[in-house]
């Protein structure tokens, strides 16, 4: 595809056309370090760098054109000025890779918690039912049964469109995409033709980036406002939302798509009752049939906790909206295993249950601890809950004392340790966590391995250890360097 044909997709974005001969682009990129001859370079202004500073370098390496939304005037006639360089990159990437999202059903899942589990479950349901399916998200990307590693929940638009092209080339019929608030705010998913969008919940997170909850909400709402009643594939679009969440009905209020709600207490899909233990959950689900007629189905899942009931219902609603039968969906759910790093249980030699969970927000930590307590109460267990946790560096500081308070109030013992301190001092983070704790049932052990080891040594039979925050991660980031570290491996080492 020639360059001038490709920029037809961004005609409304262009403020100043370049003056160069037409050419066949080699690739699209926004990192000057990987520019090669014939490339198109997008000068993206990020949080830590400004791509406009590298335009000359990109040309020296052989770039044929550079695209920017900077107000800087360039004498080089190969520079194309646009209103929004991220939107231009997203639209041009889609065109460059042949509009891959138009060739499959796209299901986007967004919210603070539950994205990975819901999108993974949707992918599993389609695969189990013999469909060719793709997945993008925090734990990696899957094209049919092939795993592709990722570094972001939602990659930049160039990588994401390339992933979708690979899916299209391998005849993927359905793709489940985790959609982060960053990706919506930064237009990484701009121009993707979503068929179904799912909202999980909205709780405190990423306020270092968004500033406050309202702006965080507005970023999430972009996804639902982007869905039209009938999309460009001439298919009906659907938005599915958690009716029990305070932001649920509001986030879809201006979407033109069909609305489907779910919840434990209300919604088109509603849980009637449930029974759970550490091995899984069974519940009755009221589902819509033939318009307003309601009937019930019995759901059995290997996942546990109220939060996973929400996740499971959302996946059922999305899969049904995509055209699958309840019978096929329910059979698939029975076989679905917990996602790596999401409430994963390990039974230790001393009779202790250790749980590795990615809970790194106040809401997710409270959900995990509440679930553990509820199950222990139902089992009439007299065991203790021991929580090992920390907070990430260079991220939202306001949640640190809140998480300290939650851990101490909902545990018999809270061990405050280091998470991914990044470029902060670990003890500075720990001290901010401690500021929210008003009881004395906690201990500070800065070294995370030592903290996990101590929790195992102090635990007795029937106790439950929650190691929270890192989940599936196999590294600890300290002063810009990632060191190998796995909560699961450390538990297995000492347990």
C-alpha cells in the first residue's frame, strides 16, 4: 500500500501535507531506535520522552516520512502535521494491516478489576466450542493456541493492529481484548471496530495518570461511546455492564448499542444464590430468554469468590451476545481454570493454604480477603489469615494507606513488604502504607522473599496466607532493573 493511499484514512486529521514522492512504506513505528529504511515514524510525546526530538534521527536512519501533532515548524518537507498523532497512528496502522478488526468479532473488556479473568474466560469458551479465538491482555496474547508475549495490558496501536492482522491471517473468528484506561486515553484502540464491550467495575487505581476518579471514569467511558447501534460490519453492537457498580448504568448511558446488565442483586443476568469453597463455586443464574421471559441455569465454576461470580456472569453474557448457546457456554466454564496469578491456591506441607493473587488495588485486596474469610467461616475454620503485600512505586500513592488499613482490618496478621518499588525507596512506600494502619497486628519485612518465608514459618494448620500484589509477575522491578522474582516459586521453595 502506497503512503498517499494510506493517509487517506486520516484526511480529517491532516493540518499540513508533506511534500515528498509517494512510496511503499516498509513499516510503521514510533521508536526511533528501530527505524529502518522506508519506515514511517510517528513522533509521539509520551510521559518520559518526546518523539519530536528524534525526527532528525529517524530520517538519518532512512525514514521516508515523519508524522507529528507538534506546533513546531519543520523545514523538512517529509514531515506531516496532524491534529492528533496517536489517532493518526491508530487509523493508519489499521489501514496498513488491512483493517483486521473488520474480519472478526471483537469483544472489549474494561474496568478496574476482572479484565484478565473475563477476557481469558471468553477466549476459553470460544476455543472450547471449536471456534478460532484470539486474546490480548495482561498475561500475554493468544492467537488460537499460540502464545505471544506482551509488555502492556493493551499494546500501542501499531503492535495491536499487527496482532489483529496475525489473528485475521490465522482465521480467528472471535477476539477478546483487555482494554485499559491508558489505552483508551492514549487512543491505542482508536478505530478498532468493537462488536461487544464489557464493563466490570470502577474503583481507585491509576490516579497517578488520570488525576481523579471522574477523569478515570471518562477514559473508560470512551469505549462504550464508541459503539454504534449498528457497526461498520452491519452487525448489532452490545454493551454489557455491572449493574451493581455505582458507575455501571452511567458508563453506558450515552452508548447507542444494545444494553445488557448483570449483577448479584439486579440486572438482566442475576445470581439467585451461590455456594462456594476454596475448590470453586456453584450458583443459579437468572438469564433473559425471548425478550422479557426469565429462566434459570445452574453454573459450576472452578473459580471462587463473589468477584469471580461477577466475572463469570459477565463472560456468560458476552458469549451469549456473541451467539453461543448456554449449553456450550456452561460446559466450557466447568473446565476453565483460574488465570495465572488470580487467586491461585497452593497447599503447603504444614496444612497451610497459600493464595497468590494480583490484587493491587484497595477494592481487589478487600475482595480477596473477604472471600477468604467467608469461605473459612462456612468451613467453620478457626485458622488465621496472614496477608503479605506491598504497593508499587511510581504509581498512585493515595491508595497506599487505604490498602494498609484494609489488610490490617481484614487479616489476623499483615506483613508489609516491597512490591515493585521501581525508582522509589522501598521503605518510603512502606511508611506510606503504615500511615493507614491503626492496629498493631502487622509487621514490616522489606525484603519480599523474607516476608513470604516468615509468613510460612509463622502459619499453622488451617491458616491461610494471601500473598497479594504481583500475581503472575515473574520479576521485581528495582531502580529500573527487573530481577527474577515469583511469589509462587518462593512459596514452593519454603512451603
